C-alpha cells in the first residue's frame, strides 16, 4: 500500500488527510500546531507535531518511507518551499504542493514539486464552470491541460453508436464510460431507478437520451464539446 504524508493541517491539508484516512490509506499527518495534530490523531495512521522545516525531525519520523507527500502549507511561503526541497532531497517520488500564487507555484516546481495545486483558483474555476454549463456535471482536472468530465450528449448524438459519433476523431476526446439510468426491481418488488455504469464502452454502444458520457481529453477539446450544446 502507498504511504502518504500530509504536511500542514490547515483547512486544505486536514481535508486531504481526513479523506485519505477515511478511505483506509496509510497517512502520516504533520503540523507544527499541537491542537491540529490532536484533532487528526483518531483519523489517520500517525499524527505528529513537528516543524517540517526541520530536516532532522522529518527524518526521525520516517519521512523517507513515504511515497506521496502533500505540502499543504500555503500562506507560509518560505516554509512551503523549504519543506518541498527537504522532501525532494529525501527522495520522495511524488510531491504535491499547494500554492496560493502563480509565482509560488513556479518556485515550488523548481525546487522539486512533481505537481502544484491551486485549490482556491481551481475551486473558483470549477464553480464558475458548473454555474454557466449545466451540461457538465462533474469535472476532474488531471493537469492544467487535461481533464475527465461528465458531459450530457447533444441531441445529434442520441441513438447513435460511439462509432458513428466518433468523438476521438471529431473532437479529440475519448469516452471512457457511460452512466445510464435503468429501471430495476427492488427487494419489495417495486420498480426503482438505478444507475448503471459501462466502463470502456464498445464502438457499437448506442447513446440514449439521459445518458451521461464520461470523457477524457484536453480542456480545450472538452470545451469544444460543451460549446456544441
Ligand atoms: P489553509 O488554507 O489550508 O487553511 P493556508 O494556505 O492558510 O492553509 P498556512 O496557514 O500557512 O496555509 O498553513 C497551513 C498549516 O500548515 C497550518 O496548520 C500551519 O500550522 C502548518 N504549518 C505552517 N508551517 C509549518 C511548519 N514549518 N511545519 C509544520 N506545519 C506547518
């Protein structure tokens, strides 16, 4: 199992640590604030009160064994940069760092972050997208360029097969799954609506009205499909 470390247990870090812990992942949670560490103790594997800019202290708590580290210190820019550098030098393969500004993001990349996230900026963009486009239901950003998005099919896709629609050739996006509401019979004999998901649908899969297509592609190309609605 992969071992995670979350450094900084503010609003962002505690949410990451809590979700990983609840999903049964191995999490080492670190903060300089004893109270925040206490709050996390029951939820994660290990919660430790340490100044993460102290290289020796980080090594003493076994940081070297971590596969993925999340640097969730944003406002304290110096600390976030120093901690990222220490993690890089400790040989941690995946370092995700939170940034509050573009400039901080650039520096974090340069000192060794394998991925930089901008939670406030990304959440704002996501909210705006969801407000203006009711056709896109869920949107997962894979990088600044690529996403997985849930899209409702346009009218011209309805009753056509994926081969006919040919989204990959026409729009450069791949349909990785289709969600469909089906009528099923419940234990009490009553009919109820259930969601069926078909992963990697075949080319002869026929799109129906009400289906949700889960597509993978560049943000630019996904935008193009949205614009066609
Ligand atoms: P959020 O928006 O997630 O609440 P933030 O971007 O405002 O956080 P900070 O307040 O700078 O970021 O830091 C988040 C957490 O990181 C805090 O709980 C803070 O105690 C912790 N932290 C800051 N510096 C260090 C450090 N050197 N070692 C360990 N933890 C630290």
